[in-house]
C-alpha cells in the first residue's frame, strides 16, 4: 500500500478493508480504502489516557488508481484522560483546508490550474501520460 497511499497516512493508520464499487466500464467505479488510526497517542502524558473508540468516519478523495476514483474512509481514534475525563486526539493534517481531498491531490490539481477548493467553474483538462 505504500505505493498508493501517502506515507504520513500509513505511518499513523492501518488499512482495515478495501471496498470496490464497479462502474459502467472496467475503467470506472470507486475504491474505498478504510483506515483506522493506530492506538498511539502523541502526548508526553499519554499513559494517563485510555482509548475510547473512534470518531465517525471521514471520507477524503485521493489520487485515482487504474481509472477508479479513490476515497479514503478514515476513523480517528479518541482518548479520554483516566482521572479528569478530558478528551484528546492526535493532531494530524490530512486534508487541505476547505476541501475533502488529500493534501497531495489538492496540490497536484492546484499545480495544473484547477481550484482545489472545488469552487473553480472552468473546465480543468489534465495532460495524459
């Protein structure tokens, strides 16, 4: 999977399943890659916290694979302080602000003249090859 997904993502998340939805032709459809955050809290006092499950799933678009649209379905882990009950979670910057795309896909589209915020009304034609 390291050839298909951002390395930062694989450092902090585990792939739990892949769902394939067929399209009208072999080169259409969707892949949903389901990832759960690893049980590692990045705090000095991490031993004072316990895992309390996951947040609701977020769906983020990534680069296509073999003509299929790719969505990363991500569940972030939640922790709770054992004494105070205060919630905590890791701060991971997975998307570009204002988008539902990975930072890498957003940067690629921006470099080729597209508006990564999804507000560009012009057609964006990407070079083949």
